[in-house]
C-alpha cells in the first residue's frame, strides 16, 4: 500500500437524494420503516449513503482509493461507519461529496505479518456547505505470504 496517498482527496461530486432511489434502496435492504417509503419527505436509511459510489464512479478522479495501489489479492474491507451531524438526509436534497484518504497505518498481525490499514472518509455537505454526514471506510492489505514469493 502506498502510504504517500495519505491526505489526498478526490474531485468533489454530487449525490441527489431522489424519492425512487430511496424507496428502491429501502426495499433492497428490507428496511420497512414507513419513513423510508411513505409521505412527502422520505428519510434515507442510514446506509443509503453507500449509493454515493455510483455517483463517484461517474466523476473522473473522485475516488482517491486507487492512489493507495492496494494489492487486490491481499486487500479486504475491514470496517464501515456512518456519522450523522443531524438528521439523515431527506428526499429532494442535493449533497456535495468529497472523499479523502484520512489515514494510513500499520499493525502487527497475529500470524507475524504486517497489516496495513487505510481509512477513506467521504464527507456529505448540503447546499449551504454544512457537514451533514460522513462515511468512514477502512480497508486493510495483509502482508505478503512468504510461501507465495
């Protein structure tokens, strides 16, 4: 993993919170609360923000993860967290998003190899620039297996 990617940010992109998409997502994850499907101002399920990957993939340079040069044979998704700085976004909101590599660090693994972790943070801001939510994704690259060299 390339530690020099720490602190690098991707190009900003937008996520429109659309009624149909919120309802489809809620059905897909079996979120049955009426606030996700009924009424004029639908609330997004907390994990709805994951759909930002579709928007991010349409904007060149928006996802800085590739700057880490993770070996996909040794890469794992370790953790996902959502932090809300108020109520979840509602239908009709356009969020401006930007992802950055917040931190790259190492830990000794139980089997003697080094584990390299990277934390990717995506910020979601409303039209006034207020921070609405953050998605924090931690990935890990395991040490190379000496038997495979």
